């Protein structure tokens, strides 16, 4: 099969190549998927660059997310049936074969049926962003009904799905965005209120909308902490899923006075039951058509380095590689 891979960490153009490698065979409890679409996330280029880990063992096919068709089952499995359309998450976690290839082999728990109403592009866009969003929202849609949510960066992939999942659960959602184009994307996802986080009246506008926000999905705690605290109160949970270039200094007294809970989220370390709950929420929302695509940037497999560089530069929308 043809696969993108790297044997050492470093810049995309220097270490990524597309080669013919042996098609992997699924072992016990594993599923082989013919990949039709591979999603690219910041975690993919950070791992490839060496920013979040060491050298690969031999070689690594990148990309955690994707969509495709079940091609073969390992020993002990009867489902999903061969021919089933699926979406994948955490495909490259502890696994040599990510989705940037014609085929990948993953544990059956990381394969989710893709409903006929959903495109391969949408399936490949979920994974890390949508499951992270569901976990940041608490993992239980029933508990979010009637609550108020603030999503920082509502035009990003995690922010986009946080808005849609929260609305699917019956919550009221405010979002932040820094440009008119990003604000339009957040509104299209269903945000009831969109504010520019740089606006001196941003906190006031959110408080007029909801005196206290119940949950905040946060990607830049250091930059947004003052805004977050200005709309928080007893019981507010701030879920932080990305790191700042410099660790923020936490105002302990203000956090304590507000009775705010800070929750840090890295999908790779989420306990299995909580991860399963976030996947189930995403799956159910997808089944009823509650999740949608961001603007797409498509690359073929031979241009996988360009795709990763686009994500590294902060491309607005979703970057996909088509094997």
C-alpha cells in the first residue's frame, strides 16, 4: 500500500515521505480500514515535529482521525462487518499505522460506524476535535440541557463541535471569535451569541446574556482568564484543552472566591469510560445530523507535508488528506 510516513521527527518537508509499504494485517481485536479520507489536527504536526514526543520506533504513519470502509477483521471480531463505512479516532496513538495511508489497522474500540447521511469528509473531521469537545462539555448531554456554555475560539475545530454538541444537548451557547469571518462560522454552528474576546465589553455582553456561565471550553487560558473569571461563579467548570506558549499565572484567590473548577483535558489520557461517553455523544449527534463540516482544504497523499504545514500555519477550517 502507499503510505505517508516519517522515520525521524523534524520539519514536515524534511521528514515526511510517501512510500510503498506492506499492507498491515489485523491482529486479534483489530480492524483494517481502507482509508478514504484522513483528517489532520495540530496534534499530528506537533508529534511529527518532535514537540510532544521522541523519535518513532522504525517508522510512523501519521494522523489520528479518518474515515473509510472496513476491509478485514482480526481474530475474535464479527463486527463491524466488512464493507461498513466508519470513522476513526486516535488511530495513531500507540500504533504505527495512522490514517495517512491507503489502509490502517486499529483496535476495534477506535472504529465507529458512519451513518449513510454523513460524508467521509465529515467522518474524518470528527475524532480528536469532536471527542475533545464532548469531553470538555462534561461527556453527558443530559446534564447540559438548559445550561449556559461559553466556547473560546468558536471557529476552530474543537470550538465548532463544542457549539454543535452543546446545542444538540439543549444548552445555550456563547462563543468568542476575533474576525468577522470567524464570527460567521461560529454563528453558522449555532452559537446564540458571538463576541470578540478583545472587546473591553466582552464580559459585560456575556453577563447580559447569562449572569453566570456554567461551563467554558477554553483553548487559551492565559489570554482569556480574565474574561472567563468575569463570567464565572460557583459551579462554573473551565475545561482547558490547549496549552499557552507560556504557562499562565493562576489567580488562586479569584478562582477560590468564584468557586471555579479548572479541568485540563488531553484526549490521550482520558480514562476509558469517559472517552467512551464522549465518543457516544459524538456518534449520537452525528446520527441525527447535528454535526456539520467546517470549510475544507483537501490535499492528495503526495502533498501530505503541505497539508501538515497548512495546519501548522493555522488554516481556518479543516485540512484533509485523500489517500
